[in-house]
C-alpha cells in the first residue's frame, strides 16, 4: 500500500485491514450478533493490502541432491501459496489475532489470513 510517497509492504500470509467501528450491522450488510460485538470476538474491515502468501519449497527436477549441497548460485524462483483474500474485499476476522498499527496517521490491523472467517467480494469472479 502506498501513501504519502511511502510503501507499506505486507509480508507472508498476512493482510492489512482498515478496521470498521463496531456496529451490529456492517457496511456490507452482514449482521453481527451482540455477543460477537460486545466481546469484540470478531471484527470487520476492508482489506487494503495483502502479502504474497506462504512460500513453497523448491521441489526442482533433481530431487536426488539436497538443495544446500548444490554448488554455486541457482536461478530458483520463489513460489507462493496464493492468497484467497484480495485488496478491496471486506473481511470478518478474529479480533485477537490482529496486531494494531498506525501508518501515516491511520489505524490498521495486520492479521494472518488464517484468522479470516469470511470475505465479501463485490462483482462476479469466476476464479472464486
């Protein structure tokens, strides 16, 4: 995410969420029961940035050698397990899993993708 000529880069399988103030009905129309809102067990917000996902080990064509025994530099490309969450999605997530940060005067939460309970995505996407 870029703001005021600064880049905020999210790493791994984490997402950056602009938090929504606790209400019983979210901006996207989901109803949150009082028990969830009062205890702040769950919270919702808009995903502003995502990390690349979890890196996959390189399982090259020659599995007979251990990677650390290969001599010289290799041209391995890092591959990642793709993220299901996307920028612009609205996420319902476990509040306690997040770490609150402030970036350029705005509050955000950084949460692992595993803490997301549901996503709301506008428009039709065939790859969902």
